[in-house]
C-alpha cells in the first residue's frame, strides 16, 4: 500500500511504559543477564489453587462456549453478594458487567460516558492508561496536581477549581498505582458529595483495595456516601488480590443506564470474557481473600526494604505507600549528574542508567505524570528486593557531579 494512513486517535496515544520496561527486562533475562525487575505490575504469587481447580472443572464440564456478553449470571450475582456482605451495598445484576480485565472495564466506561471534548479530571501521579483511554474516547484529560509531601493527596477545593461545564468525570484510584497512596475517608466523602452537587461521575478504581497495610480495611467509595451511589462507577477485578492478571477478569458496578451502554460496547467489540475464567472468578468471589494475609506480610517486608534503602540515597525522598505494591521515589537529586554514557536529565535517563549500569529495571515517572520520580514494584522476591535496592544505592554513589 503506497499511502499507509492510520487514524488520528492512534497518534494521540503512547505505548504502555510499564509493559515496555517489563518486556525489555524479560528479554535481557532471557539472554542470561542478571536483571532485577522492579517493573511488573502483578503479584509474584501464584493464583490460589481453588481458583485454578474451578476453572479446570469448568473446562472438563464443557463450559467453553460463548456466555452472555456481560458475563455469566452466577458471577454477576456473586459480585453483588460480595458487595452486599463487604460493603452493605445492594447492587442488582443489571448494575454489573464483567469485562476482560480492569483495564477493559475502564476502557468501556470512557467509551460509554464521553463525547468529543468532554473533560475528565485525573490526579497526578496517575496510572499510565487513564489519559490515553480518555483520548481514545474523544475526551480531554485535565490533570490535578497533588502534594508529594502530603502522600500525593489533594483537597476537594483543588478538585473543584478544575470543574467546568465540560467536566464529565473525575478518576480516583485508591490505593494508587504508582504511588501506593490511599486517600482518607473524609476526603473521599467530600469528593463524592461534590460530584453529586456538580452532576459528574466519579470513576472509582479500587483494583488494589485488598492490598492495604493500614488498620482495618478500605471501603468502596459508594459505601462512604450512599446518597451518591448513582454518581459512582466502581471498577475492580481479581488481578491483584488473587494474582489473576492473565485471567483477564474485571468488572464495573454502577447505574444500570451506564452498564447497559457498556454492555452494548462490549457486545460489539470483545463480547464475553473467557468462559472458563469466569468460573474461576466465581469461585474466587464466593470464597473471598482468605489467602491474602501472608501476601501482605511479604509485601510489607519488601516495601520496608525499599523505603529504608532510599533513605540512604542523599537527596532522594520516598513517600510511604499505604497500599498496592509500589514505591514512587523522587530521584531528581540525580538530575545533572554524569556517568560514562552521559548526563541524567530526567527519569527516562535515570531508568536507562539503572538498567545498563546496575542491571535493575524500573519504570520512569514521566508516563505517570511525575518526571522527578521512578516507580518500583515490590512484587518480587524479598531477596531480589534487597539485592536490587543495594544495586540502586551503589549506582547512586557511582554518579559524578
């Protein structure tokens, strides 16, 4: 073809930085190079056996055909029951949809609620796909600055200043990827009250809700202010709390009108999620997260190794994550320093330096909206976390003014 033309929407988006760095680290490991990979956004633990067995039983029973596009009724009902028991929220089947992962659920949300020129407010730092998914739906990302010294939080007044007649939604991801920050209940309640007042959606991404190191448990946003339930689109899934990233099971709970629109979009694109994976998900929801205690113990130990390590790097800082499995240190103290192959000017250079010099893979902060930071996932063995952190410390000391 002489004139290979692509759509304008493709030119608006970028490849996923996290997937790119993970793929590069895996390629280097395949070559026999000893790479410590802090890039992966998935737990290093295996999917619980009872989930695997449920999927295997489904395969053996011939449950390998098409299912209803929005998911099997049993799974949607189990999702409602889970929220009834955990949150005291009474969702109906028609207010749920099962999608091919949390990312797919978010994509469908933006496609369903945005028209060209609609604005979506996204706090910084943000998960890398939020802005691109907004752009793909014809929307405009509007970025809300947060305060690193306050754990990447913000005030409801900060949010209100950005709301315009074109504002359609605000995205809240708590605990956050990349920072691990969990917003306080009072702030979340005020955000939802503001959303009701200004008639906008809150897209509530709670994919890391079960990965929490504080006291008690984190609540789903509509449970904090039930009067605002119709303004919330709850997005979640099984990837993180059950280590089911490859199973691709996510969901949305929300007003039936939005769910119906999402179902039409899904029906004309991917159709149903994988049939037998849904039966594994059904087992997961029915049994709950009894398995997660040891995971949290291991995550907390690795987190603390990294936090202590960054205190040994002069000029670096690192907010303490309350959830998820990432640290997001500020390494701008390296900017302007040199190594054999040049000067470190930004977080891309910092990540390249660590990969080549220290054989450590991290993700640059720029794609998350924070050019002074890098993201490290501690979803790797404790020994690797310690070894990799020691390499980072040594690499920092090797830089020249």
